[in-house]
């Protein structure tokens, strides 16, 4: 699919994620959380495996999406930042814009499909995207 197809919500059939990769191991270790996110949101999921956290773009990035992350066995999102840490709406909006820009900068990153019990997800094992998302969210958390 072309760049414009991805940007405007088209779905692509990506090659299967090799089960012998570190990304596949990470997905397997958090599969129950991913299944729950898929069930709760009923939207496409794109997972960016990270070192300490795994990031999940929910919906159709970069146009319309939400973000959750799985860290220390817990699923977090913008609502939990607002509720638990008092992060203001303007800060969350700015984070969303930065995440959109990070996604767009990495739109050509290699993507794969992983098969969960109830759905397929897109996996983007892109170090550059992971580091950008980690920095954007980390700056707000710390």
C-alpha cells in the first residue's frame, strides 16, 4: 500500500511476524493485555514493542488514533495520566500531536502481522518510533 493509503486509513496485509524475533517474544508476553485492549476498543491495533513499555496505537494513525502503553503489567493511556497524575487536557493534546508527528516520520517503517486469539494486530518493531514515543510519554511521566 502506498504512503497515502496508510495515511488515510487503508489496511495493508503485512507479512507475518517471525516468531523467533524479540518483537514476537514481547507480544507473547503481553498477549492477554493486547487481547483486552482489542476487545475494549474494537479498533485496529498497531503495537510498537519497547524496552520497558510496549506502545499501542489504537485506531487509524496518523489520522484518528489513541495510544495506550503496557508497562509493569499495567495498561495506561491518556485517561490514566489525567486521573492519576493530574495531567491537563492541553498537555495531553500536545502529546497527541507529537505522537502523530512521530508516527508520520516513521510511516515507512517495516510492519508485520501478529495473530492473537481474537484478532490480528500490526507490529512495528521500529527502534526510531519506539524511542520517539518513549521520549514523548516519558517526558510527561517524569
